[in-house]
């Protein structure tokens, strides 16, 4: 199915719930992970809908699988600050629709469960303690390599979820490509190899990230 800007979106019962504004792309797979549906007769705000709820067997229009009204209204609101827009070179769908990457905020509890269809990271801070099975350790000082092979900076600080010590974000220090410190969500990590962290996003994306301030943790 091809998602086009302005396409009408219908519930499983055939009711129009809004129009498609943009899509969210999983940087690892380069595929659509969520739809941003504009407010309409059902939604009072723009909503983020996981693509897993779309009936992909219907090709000529966007129809959600059978979902009750309460679930539809509980979809998270689209907040601009929580997404990074992609420029034309980075957006594989630029000819038909605008796209963004998810840029989750620092917020207690966000890493618990699943948000809008996005797989969650299983990374922990590298310490002298035993690393839980099924997780990968991130360490401060590691080089950070972009999808296109650029060394964008080094890990200056690792931010963890207090409940289970899972890494949710890390701060990249200023480097050859960076003039400011940047906050990077762990969901952008593609792989960890020795003292390097490889990302699934391109180096050009960092130009569109806000400067990280320590106050962001408050």
C-alpha cells in the first residue's frame, strides 16, 4: 500500500476519521511504522496511529482494522517536538508524503510497554555489574557512527529509565560534525560494536536536532 498525503482514513466500520498528514518511518527498516492522521469529525487533535492497525489487504484506501471508539480516541496526540522531519534525501517517500522519525522525550516510564507501534530498546548502561540476558550495554565515551558512516561524536552521558536501568537516551558531545551537544534516543541505535555505537539515522539529521540542555532532564 502506498500512503499519500491527504488520503482519507476510515474506521473498520466505514466511518471517515480524518485525512493522512504525514508518516513516521522506522529508521532501521525504512518502512512506515505509524500514520499521522489529521483532526476531523472524530479526532479533535492530530493522532498517531500504528500502521499495524491498518488493514493492508485493502489497497485503494486506508481502512483501520476493527477497533472500538474508545481505542481510537486513546491514540496519542501528535506533538511536533517528539518527531524529527526528514529532508528529501532522507525520506524514501518524499514524492508522495512528508515523513518523520520518532524523537521520544526524556520522560519517566516512556520505555515501559510499546509506544505507537515503535519497538523499544533493550540497552543498559555498561557497568561492572552483570548485564541482564537479552540486553546490550552502552558505555560513555563510545564513538557514535551514523548510518552513512560518519563519526558524528562521542557518548558524553547515558540516560536510563530509573525503574529497570534501561537506557532511553544518550548525549553526544561536540565533535568534528557537531557544534552542539545532541540528545539521541536509544531507539535510533542499529548495533553496538566494542567501543562504537552505530545508528540507523543519517548524519544530516543532526542538523535538525535541538541543542541538548541539562535542564531537559528536569
